[in-house]
């Protein structure tokens, strides 16, 4: 009886691990990088607070950097500040749409590739 329970449990764990690795394979490295960037901007970045940056324009004393402005715009949008987001960078909303589209296109491509190799 005990062996039956452990074998059932190990089959469930194997199924979970299989699904986890399959999901990782479908999303791919680029997809994980984009998702991690959006999660960082949504939950961990505070656009109202000055922080250490490796941006060469910001470190040179320029007040406006297109890249930093885009990141702050996306972060503001995720935090519900629509007008401030548009004021910071006009391409914040289109950037989110393009990034989400890119992640889904990567998943779709990997699904098609997986389906072709299994046939």
C-alpha cells in the first residue's frame, strides 16, 4: 500500500515537473526576459524615486533619457498613473502592447515548432 501511494505521488510530481519544463521551453529565454522586465516595472520599480542607474545619459547629467523615460512610463502605467505615463513618454502604451505581442508570438512559434517535431 505504501509503495502504491509513493508511486502515485511520484507520478504526479513527474507530471508537474514535465509541465513546468514544457512551459519553460515554450516561453524561451527571450520570453522570460521580457516577462521579467514587465514584472520588474510593474511591482519593483518606483518611478517617483531617484535610484542608481547605469544609463550614460543620466550619469552625464542629462535630465531626459528616452530609454529611462520609456521604463518609467511603463511603470507609471502599471501603477495606474495614465496621464503621468503619457507625459513621461508617449510610447509607453505601445511598448507594452508590442512586448506582450512578442511574448505571445514566441510561444506560438515554439508551439508550432514542437508540433512539427512530434509528427
